[in-house]
C-alpha cells in the first residue's frame, strides 16, 4: 500500500479529554454517587472507631457508671462491623457502575467508528488494540481516578469539622495537614516524577531497540560474527538505564518521605496544641484523647491519593488518543441523493467504469492514483497488476467505499458510486480486502456475516466454490469449529479461502480481490489464485495483485505504476509487446 | 506463587543487600511505632493527670523527633529500594540476554564462547522450515523491559511491608501482653485468623474464577475483535448492526465479572472486617476493665493506639499483593527462560567428542580459497520433533561451483543452510571439509572453530534483518572496520547504491527499527551488499527473489549473479527459476536430496 496515514486535520475541541471522558460516564452518575457515599462511610467508620474508642476509654478512666458507656460500647462494636461491610459494598457498587459505563462508552465509540470508518488507521493492529484499551480506560477513570478523591473530600471535610468543634486550631491544623498530604504532596511528587519518567522512558527505548535488534537479528548477527558487539550495545543501554534509574531514585522517594513527615508533624502539633489547651482549661482531658487519636487515624483518608495523580495522567493520555480518532472526519461524504442501485439480473451483471480517477491522502501528498481509466464489463475478469506502492490498494479502497475520489468518476451501471448510499454500493461491490478479518468465532458465524440467516446448504455451497469444503468436512466440529482470535487456528490459505467463501455468500455483482495471495507461501499461492478465479466465474471480478501468478486466465490486464496505467491488454497481447509486463514474465 | 522467590535472592546480589537493608529499616520502623504509641499515651495521660506543656515538654519533643525519624526512614527506604530494584533488574536482564544469545554475562571474564543456537532458535531460524520462534523474541523484549519494571513495586512497596507484617504484629503483641494480657489474647487469636480466612476465600475464588476464565476471556476480547474487523463488517453492511451486540456482550461480561468479584472481594472483606472488629473488641474490653479499675489510663491508651498498628501491615500487604505478584511473575518468567536448556552449541559438541583440541587452527588462517564440502549421510531431527528434517543426505560441494536446491516449503532445504552455517549440528552422519589446495585431509566440520568457519561464509537470508543503524552500519555488519569507500563499492555491486544515494542522508540515513524505511527488494539488496563486503568464498542464498515484484527481482538477480562469480554458491528456492545461473540443481523432498542435475 502506498497509503500513508493521513494527517489528523480534525478540529481539536477545546475541552480537556478528561472532562469529555467524564461526560461519557455521566449517565451512571447516581451509581457512582452511591459508591462514593459507601466509600465515605467505610473510611469514616475507621476514623470514628478510634475517636469513639478514645472517648470510651477517657470516659472510663473517670470510673462512671456502666450506663454512661453503653452507647459508646454499642457504637464501637457497630463501627467495627460497618467499616468492612460498607467497603465491600462500595467496591461492588463502583465496579458495577464502571462496567455499565464501559458498555455505554464502547457502544458510543463503536457507533462513531462505524460512522466514520477510519479504516486506514486500522491497518496496524497495535493502533486498534490501543484504541480499545483507551476506551476501556474509562473504567479506571471512575473507579481509581475519581472515586478516591471524592471519598477523601467527604470524609476529610467531616473529620476536620469534627475536630474544629472540639479544638479549633487543632481542626484547622489537621485540615492543612490533610490538604498537604492529600493534594500538595501527590502533585509535587508527580511533578518531580515527570523528569525521571521522561529520562527512563528514553533510556528504556534505547534498550528496547538494542534488544529487538539483538534478538530478532540474531541469525544475521551470528552468521556475520557480530553478536558480541550487539550484546555489548545492549549492555551499554542497560547500564545507562540503570544509572538513570538509580540517580532518579533520590527524587522518587520524595512522596513517601513527605507524607510520613506531614503525618507525624500534624499529630505532634495537635498534641502540643491539645496539651496546652487542657492546661489552659479550654479543652477537657477526654476531648484531648479524642482529638489526638482522631488526628492519628485521619491520614488513612489521604493514603489512596498519591496513586490517583498518576492514574488521572494515564487516563488523560488515553482520552487524548481516543478523541483524536473519534474526531476524525469521515473519509466518505454522504451520498448526494438516496438512490437505489441499478437492479440487475444475475445473468446480465453490471458495468463498472472508472474514468480519470485521482486520489491522494492529503493536500501535500503525492497522487496515489493519478488519472486512472479502467473498465470492468459484466461477467469479465480484470486484473490490476503493479509493484507495491503503485496505488492498487487505494483503488480497492475507493471501490469498497472507504474513500471518496478526489476527482474523476467511478460509474456503476452509469451512475457515480458517490450518489448511492454506502451500503447500496457494497451490496453490488464486495470482496476480499487485503487483510480480511476473521472473527474469533465459529466458521458458521464468520460465513453468516455476509448473509445472515443463510442455511447450511448455502454455506457449504460457498465453501465448495472456494475449495474449502473438504478440509472443513474433515474437522470434527465442522462448521461449528472455533477458529480462534484472527482465525489463527486456520492456515493462511484457509483463511484466504474462508474470506472468499464469505464474499461469494454476499453474492455481489462485482467481486474485488485485493492481493489475495499476500502472506501465502509460493506453493499455495498458485493454487489459491486458480481457485479464486474459478470460483469467481460468472461474476465481474477485479483482481488486484503484484504477482503474475494466474494472469493468463484473466480477460484483461491493467499494469499500474506510480498511480498511472502503463499498459493495458490481454495476457497474450502484453506478453507480445515490449514493456514492463514482458520484462516481469 | 511464593511471596519471595528464593532464586531471586540467590541470583541477584542486589536483592540480598536490599533484603538486609529492608529488614534493618523495618526493625527501626517497628521501634518508632512502639515509641510513638508510648509517647502519645504518656502525654495524654499526663495531661489528664494535670501536667502542663512544661512538664510534658520532653515527651512532646520526643514525638516530634519520632516523626522526623519516621519521615527520614521512609524516604531512605523508598530511595534505597528503587536503587536496589534498578540494580536487580539490570542483573536479571543481563542474565536473560546472555542466556538467550548464548553469550556469557560479563561477570564471567575471559569466556569468549561464540554465540550458540539459543539466539538462532529464538528468531525461528534454527528450524527455518517451521520456525515459530519470532514471537518468543518479542516476548523476551517485553519481559526484559516493561515486564521487569513490575519489580519496582515489588521491591519498594511489597517487600518492606512483608518485613513489617512479620515484625510489627509480633512486637505489638509482646508489648500489649506486658500491659494487658486479655487484649493480647484477642489480638493473638484474631491475627492468624486473617490469613487463614483469606486463604480459604482465595482458594474458593480461584476455583470459581478458573471455571469462568475462558468465558471472561472470550467476552473481554469481543470488542477488540469487532473493532479490528470493522472494515470487514462494513464491506458486508453489518457494521451498524454490531452496536447492539457490543452492548449485549459487554453486559454479559459485566454480569459474569461481577459474580466473580462478589466472591473475589470477600477476601478483602474478611481482612477489613476482622481487623476492625478486633480493634473494636479490644477497645470495649479495655474500656470496661478500665472502668472497674483493673487497668490504668495510660496502659489502656497504649493498647488502644497499638491495636490497629498490629493489623495495619497485614492490610498493606494485602493491598499491594496483586501489584507485587506481577513483579514476582516477571522474575519467575526470567528464571524459566534462564533455566531452560537451549541445546548444545557447536563448540560444546566439539568439546564433547574431544576434537576441539586437535582442531587444525591453520584452517582458519587459510587464505580465502573456498573449502571443498562433503555431507556424509547427514540426518537432522530437531529437538521435540518426531519427523526428521533431513535424512541420509549425501552431497558434495566443489569450490567455485554453484548449486541450486529446490523443493516445496518444509522439504528441508533451509535446514541444509542452517547446518552449513552451523546454527545447528547434524544428529547423524557428518559434514567434512577439505582445503582444496594440495591433497589435505578431510576434516570434520565440527572440529573447525565456529567463528573461523563462519568467516568463510556470507549468508543472504530470505528475510534479512536490518538494524536500527545507518545504512553504512548495516552493510558493515560482517566487516565493522570497512571504509566508506569499500561500503559504497559493495553497495554498487549489490545494485543498492542508486537508491541509497537518494535517501535523505545517503549512507548515513538511519533505517529505523527493523529497517522500516526500506522495501523488501531494497532490504534484500542491503543484505547482498553485506555479502559483497564480507567477501567470503562461500555464499548461501535463501529464496533471494521470493515475494519481490519484477523490478526489484531483476535488480536482485543481477547482483546475485555478480556475487556468485568466482565463489562457491548455494541457492535455496522453491522453483527452478535460478537454473540458468547455477552449475548444478538438486531437488529436496521430505528431507531427502534427489539426484543432482548437472547443467
């Protein structure tokens, strides 16, 4: 393929991706609010347990009658139970809400993708899997990114208010301590960690490249006696990474140290203020015990927060990538009118006429197709042949309606294809794309995709035409065989034939076969082409290929290079005339 | 999975140092926890008895000192742990790389054993006819970089908490037992219950999760599958219909996961419940006994402050368990690889039959005259395979002549190249070589030092690997000291000079990871330039023009013909397209070599 990824020209909406992700989760807000409430009760229970217990003991020290303690005794026991129970419920509620949000977000993302079909972004598997994990990051945002700080705000506020009532300066001090430990320290730690993160990522990248070269290139290195120097390069990269990591450890320890310092000093200062207040008569001895022990327990509130900053950063990065894809405008404009495609009987077929077709992937990009004229008369088999980078796959993308032509026409039965709704064109033109996707399901489901509700006889008929019937009959589960992710349990040739059978089931009028033999080894290549052409008998077929195998069976050959047609004729004509085709034979 | 892999402790010195530091730090933290509790109890009780700030000044000052000491300790512990983690990761990484490449880690100086078949096997070349090794190379790279980073958390967070979980509860128990035996009994009974209940719950969950694992996996992968197949769905007009299916499957995934989580969260529930309930029980118990005068206020406070501390490290260990298990799992994977034998190297084999010592080193020093090579009923069976890749192969390769090996894929023709490259050794029969000048003796190939032998060979694989280096650097692979003029000359001979010149920086252009800049035909010509620069008497070519379009194939063909002039050549190809370039054609079928046809 010549296609280079198009530059993202989407207008970047001004909103922070984090907010946009929250907006996606908004419909489930009530469930999350319940989760936050339960979480606050859990954390609150833990702190209240110590406050009540401190009161109980300080009061007991005055040897009151047992009835004076009974409420505190009951409260202590209740708090001992409630913390575990509410925490358990909180986790269930937030996870359930996160999964519900995930379903919402996946559907929204998918609907958007299905509308814009940014297929050229999807040629690289890792981009797709990243998009999917970015979508799934919404779960993280809610469970680990938003819930903990909200719980901290609720419980922190309540605890500070309680302490302020007992001892105003002590309460304010605790508030300051919690703010520092819960917000300032995590933010500062994140800021301090940015440099080390960058440095280590760079060093890790170097190491990774050196490792990839050494392990993947091992046979070449060994054959040429260069393995030792490659291993030395790995060792040097490893040294650098280790050196950077050890040096930066000094910065990364900051968070842990600062949190411990603030916790300890807050407790100390509370004690100091409390003792002075008791001495001055403004605080009862019982309240002193309560305030100091509450302060001691209160830092549990901020413990989960340092992880939040990092989590939110990762989620924002996910959001940026996600919305970058979602904001891509569609490559195909809506049809100018909602026309039905020409009704044609299977016998007569339909005529495909391409005139002066020009396509490029951006205003500054070279023309991938530069004025191409091709005719596919009804029932004929036409091949488009050319070296890689000639623009052949762009042609397939235009015919399958993944791209609009920049200029020129593609006429189907006399009407331009851009005048039809997408799906109407695809009812007439379908085929086998260069990397047909086989779904992780059964053979039957994969086939039925093309014709839902097709009976087994129809499926077997398609498999027979694709010469796959014998192999599948030999499988113990037949059509119910699970093919595995990407159809990995099938051989490359079988996947290609399965994709062909699927295209045949859709019974289009025009069949586009884009590099059906790429990724096949030479022995199976010839057989697959022969079978494809035999199966396509009776269809108008456009075979796109870089390889001359089987071209003596087609009616017409167009040789394409650099987006232009070099030669045109039958196999015999081209073989006889001076030029590219004869050289390649 | 054990919380602390003994192999990790044994192999990495940094780990042992780290453990010692961690234990020492934990002892200090335990002391500070106890001191803080005692000081707070003392201060509050003192104030209750009517002492003022002046009377309690040393206690209060000591609380501040403890706070400072704890802060310094946690900073130091975290920093030290990250530093040890960096070192331990580096040690593991080096062992891993040394093992899979067959080189030795540089902590064994003087060992210059050449790379063995390990590395070759890794990239799927040792068994070229059905090689599936490349994915493993990818796994190794991930493991050695991001995989091992999981050890950071393990070292810096989990191990210290593990040490504290062992030390703090015991020390607290001892102190509380001295102060109030009944509280100590409550703590002593509940503490061990926590791990027992957690183990029970975990055991139950695991059985349950495993039955659901497949279902979860399938449901979880569905969305990715649909998005990856979007263009296929679009072609068949099914794209829009999938949205409902996505919602249905994701909801099903949620229900299944939630039913698993309801059980999985029980383990944390038990931990929270028991630890909090125990503190509540202790509080009520000391409160009532305090009321009856069976306990003094200060002791009661001390017990109340210490009771939660006994459970805290357990909870922390529980909270970090999963993150840390990733680290343990990564380390375990490394050990699995390191402990896996990779088969004998060429040198090992030579040592084994005692021929290494008698190897005529003179052979290595012989001028570039090609050796005469003879295969005597050579057989090869890859480890773990039943069907031999080669059987009873007899073949004679004359200096300066060119042989074409044809046959379908899987017939064993690439295995023959592997044998000549000594990526692998015959499992039966032997390969002999002879210096063509005079009437020297036939020498077993295994007796020739591997490095010296490979210097006689230039190899152009079917998919040459290009390194993330400059064009010149890539061509210099087998001749690192060659001048730029020599490199350019080799590129000219390989029909590569023209396209290299128009690259942005010519010969200094970096090719990017795996030579991403170049097309298949250009990569092939870079590999040919390597072979020209190597200037070796024997040339091995594997499917030089397969998968190339006609233009590129023609250029490669010209260069190959030029390369073969005056050299011994062996070309492997699936068809006889090279027949007019060679002197002899032999057909390989199911591991046997057919009759040679002289042309």
